């Protein structure tokens, strides 16, 4: 049986307040690059649902850049390692790995011939290095600045020059090759955050935390003038040149982006990006006709020069681990909820997305399920909240306080049952109608839609507890023993089976109504705790996702057969699974990605 990845709804960039983010652009203008955790994300500009993810770094990656030839990407991480890998093969074969500095890499630039690289950052012995991409041989020395370097660029034409911008408020200029320190420019009064040559190399621009942007001559490095006075009210995090060099885009912490005429150094238009802290702009990129910026929230904005009042589109999603996953009742929309309490609604086919508005949980969501025209969510703020699926907004008046922290929820008709620490709560028409105290720690819950039986997994005594729901009262029926804490339970859509998984790496299938082992084997091919199980709509296949980064598809009709999807989310545990239809599986993970898989029947 085979499988393939249909789509990846990729993670957003991981942003940090006060830190610029560097976007990389493909020289052909098709893709752009950014990083989150250990991953480098390559996304198609026209269709952001088309994404590729490189996960070979062993610690968080800070920056990635395409070579001017377009054949290679260089990515630099927290430890000072740089990996150069190919963009042509799906496997992204590693060409070289070097350790040019001994601390976090903050920026990378390639020479126009794709032969040389400069990397800068926070090394202990030095703040930057310039070397040959083929051999790692040094081609000069980056010196002359006394604090870590935030930004660097290569002049794209001869005579070659290098520029670096540092936290000692200076810009350093180097001539070469081999590159030697020539001078520093001291026009900024705060950290220099970005330095970039124009596409022809006749000018370069610098931007700093003092809100100022300066333009310099590309050969002599003499200052030509200041853009605006100052350009922004807050620190400037990024600058990007128009491909013909006539205009400059700047992105700032004052929540605006501005477009400047380079010759007159006057503003053409201003993009006001919002009023909250999350609307601070931490990066920008000019790719062909696309002007991209990144907000502190991680949202990627496509600016509209013809109408600066609102972006052409905004790519939303998650940049924190995803903890819950649900489908709309008609299965056209996917809902994902993350560790920071945000919920994103995705179109299951196109990947178009939007964020749920209103007063949410504000922190981790532990349970989520849709029924009729509502989405019910339970978070560790000890509340059950309700989203109106028509408007995509939380209904403020429907929030219900729970007695303890919820671990999961399920729905049966108009009844919601929430499994919380030491308690099961039955809710009808958004009111608590009964509670059932328990002496174990519930971890998950599932309801049999045919007869209302409720299965609750326990994290404290390795059991699955079965209850009957009699009207609105829960009464204990039976218990099932496991060898490890139970992590997930799910009744099959045809209500003939219950599947449960545990921290002892096992997936166990029970047949109903007597809750006996459905076959004489437990499914045990995972290498670590199994986090989630999900049924295909026809009740023929079960998918399980684990801490070991693997998804396994099991056959109910042929228990000896299974398909293993290794490294389904590389370097990341799988947190939730759900089937969209008989041959489409959705998985989410700690890596903040949502993946859509095509699965062939066993």
C-alpha cells in the first residue's frame, strides 16, 4: 500500500519581539524561504499551500538564502553551523557543512557567481566569516566591529564589496577578494538591523533601531542621504529593493511598511498594518511583483501598492505546536488549534485559511469538536467555549467555566461531555447538567454515537473506563486494562469497535458490545508513546500517530497488514490525526505543520 503527501499547510515563521527575521527569495521569483524551529520552509508565492520543508538541522535554524544560481540553499543555525544543500532533488542532498562561527548565525549572503558566502552573527572569536562555498576556504576577514553583526550583503557586481551592520551601531565596508576591512560608517545611533545592496550594486541601504534609513554609494560607500526624516517612528527591521532599483520597501516596529522613491528619498505610500503589538513588521521581501512582509504574529502579508489600506492576501496559520484537530460537520473545513490558544480554519482543498476571531482561550487547547453549526473547544483556562461556524467568531455569552482543567471532549446529539482532571462534566444546551467525580486522571474521551456509551482513557492507572450515558447521567459499565497510560480512544464510525492507544507503544482494538480483543494481536510497531488514533469514515482503517514521528495505517479486516509512514513529521511528534475521507488523512504535529496525505487502501 502506498501513500503520498498531497499538501503541506506549512508553519508560519517563528518570530521574536525585537528580533528581525530574514526572508529568502528564489532568484526565479517562484518561492520564498523562512525558518521555524529546526525547519527551513520553502513556499510557493502564488500558491502557499505548495510547500517543502527541510529538517536536517539539529538545532533551531535562523536564516536561509538561495544561491543566485537557484540550485543551492545555505541555511545557518543557532550553533553557528551552515549547511549548503541542493534545491533540485526532493531529498535536498547536502553539498557541504561548515562551522564558520561559534554562535547563532543571523544573516547569510552569496556572491553573484554563487562561489562565495558571508555569514554573520554572534560568534565568540569572531562575528562573521567569508569563505568559498565549495571548499570552506577563507577569502578574507570580517573585523572592525565590536558587537554581534545582524546583517550582511555582497555587492552583486564588480568591484566586489561586502557590507555588515552591527549592534555597535556601525556599518562596516570590506573590499576584496580577499576581503579586507576598509571603513566603518557611524550614521546610526542604535543597532543596525539591515544592510542591502540595490540589484545593480550602485547603491546600498541601511536600516536601524533608531527608525532611520540611509542610502550610500555602492562603490565609494559615501553617504548619499537619509530616507524620510526619520523613515519610521519605531525601529526598522528590514529593507527590500525593487528589482529595478528605483524603489525601496521598509518594514518597521511602528506597525507600518513604507514604499520610498530612491532618487528623491520621499515616501510613495504607507501601509498601516494594524494597531496591536502583533502587527509590528519584522521583515520584508520584494519578489518580482510581490511585496511580502511578516508581522510579529507570524502572518505573511502580500502588500497591495494600488490600495495600501489592506493587503492583497494574508497567510495565516500557526507558529506554535498544534494540539487539536477537527473537521467541520460537512468535512469541507479543517480546524487546527495551537499551544498559544489560536484556532485556524483551513479550506480542505485549497488551503486558504483564516483565524477564528473573538475572545478565545489565550493558552493551550486540549479538546475540540464540531457539531451542527458550532465548534466546541476546551482549554487549560478551565473553560468550554463555542465558535459560531457561520461567522468564525467565538460566542462570548456561551463560555462555560469548568471545575478543573479539561483534557478532552466529545459530543453526542446536543450533549457535550468534557473529561477534566478528576471529573467528567455533562453539558446540555450550554449548561452543566451533571458531573461525575473520578479517582483517576482522564486523558481522552470518545462517545459511541449509536448507544451513547462513553470511553474515557486514564493517564494515572493505565485503564480505559466505559460509562453508559443514561439521559444526562453517567454510570460506570466496565474497565479495560492497558500496560501504559492511555493517550487516546476512538469509537469507529459504524460503532462496532473501540480503538485505544497508550504510552506503552501499543494500539489495541476492541470489538463491541462486549469490549473483547477484536483479534489476537495488539498493534505494536511504534517505537515510542502513541499520541493519537483516528478511524477512516468506512471503519476499515485506523491511523495512529506517535512521539516517534511515525504514522502507521492499520487494517481492521486484515490485522496483519499495516503501512508505516516514517518521519511523517521529521524531528517532531505527531499530536493529532483525522481522516478527511476514505483515502485522505490529515496529521498535525509539534512542528506546527498540517499535512494532507493520500492513502491507498490496504
